[in-house]
């Protein structure tokens, strides 16, 4: 009998450890997911353009195809690479994260540049009559998955960098997998709602029994262009802010403490000068100054690409 009780005690102890591990995985996954906000918002802002020009019946299948590719990118390709880095080359995480931050800053500033000086290239065409709809859809999905790979790499690197060092490799892997899956579900669930919002609003406007329902449907249809514009603006701002904060934090990790310390002192000084909301004020100032760093870094990279790299590529192609 005593042996059975001892066995039950062992089982209970193992269950407690397993329960704690599950709680740890979920907690770390949620915390890590919040750190990738900039790349996540941009992912949600970018993806709807890939369904533009297709029949409404094909919009959700296209989004689902991209979502499956995104999960494959995160869980099958990027997760093992991230775990190998964390175990054998942790010193490489900060530089890789900063490369991703540079990419976010570049993309954000480039979007602003194109908005201020629109390109004279022809706008992206809709479905080409010379290509079958199935082949065009396949090409669009593949192109979206390639773009997603870059954003997913940044997301998974941010997740990895936000996990504490004391985790075992199994908890780390589970937390990264859960965070990656959670982000994918949220992003592409939101994208699905966005691309079908017009249809939902139109159905409400045409078939609603109540005047309130019909009015709400008309409002949704009229609001969606503005919502898409707002989403692009928020996504661009989030890219620049997160990219700048990654560069500042990465520089601090690599031994250059001046940018982070200067931003921190400025944020504390401004927060101390206001009578209420000191914590919120400090966060806002920090985010704004991180954004300034992101704009500066992105501007340098956009100028380098526009004035040096692209002309060199054109010259090589002509040779």
C-alpha cells in the first residue's frame, strides 16, 4: 500500500511539473507574441493585396493557402533554425535581429517615400487573361508566401530573443511554436475578415430586415477603403517603431549603450515634467524616439539602395 501511495505521489509531482511547463509555455508564448507587434501589423496590412482582382469566391481559399505557407515557414523551416542558433550560436541572435530591424525600417521608410513621390511605373494589373485563373492564383500564393518568409523570419527571431534564458529547449520550442501559430491565426483570421468585409456589408445592406442592419452594412462598405488606408498607416508606423527599437536594443546588447541611455533619460525627463500619466508618457516618448531612429536608419538604407545599389544592378544587367 505504501508503494502505491508513493507511486501516486510521484504521478502527482510529475503532473504538477507538466502543468507548470504548460503554463510556462503558454505564458512565454503570449509575451513573445506581443513583442512581434510591428511585423504582425505589417503582415496583416500587406496580405490583402494578394487577393485583389480575384472573384470573391476565391478570396478565402487564397488567404488559407497563404496561411498554410506561413505556418510551414514558421514551424518547419524557421523554428529549427532558430533553436539551433539558440543552442550553438546565441551570439548571432542580436545581429540577426538587427538585420531584421533594418529590413523593417527600410520597408517602412520606402512606403513613406513612395507615398510622397508615387512611382511612375504602371500599377499592378489584375488577373491576366492570357494566364489561367488557377495558374495566376498559384503564382500569387507563392509570391505571398515568399514575402511572408521574410516577415516570419523577423517574427520568429523576435520571439526567440524575447524568451528568457532559463527555459529548456523543449519549453523554448513549444513556446515558439505556439507563439508562431497564434500569430498566424490572428493575422490571417484578421485578413480573412478584412477581405470579406465588403461582401458582409453588402449582404447586410441588401438583405437586412431592419433599417439599422441595412444602414450598418452601407457604413461598412463605405468605411472599408478608409480602414485599409488606416491599416497601412498603422502598419508602416509600427514597422518603423519596432525596427528602430530593435536597432537601439541590439546596439545596447552589442556594447554601444549611448542610444538606449539617451532615449531612456529623455523619456524619463519628459515623463517627470507632466503631472499625470508618467508611465504612459515615458512609453510614448520612448516609442517616438525609437521611431526617429527607425526613420533615420531607413532613410539611409533607402538612399543607398536608390542611389547606389539599383544603378549598379542596372549597369551590370546592361553589360
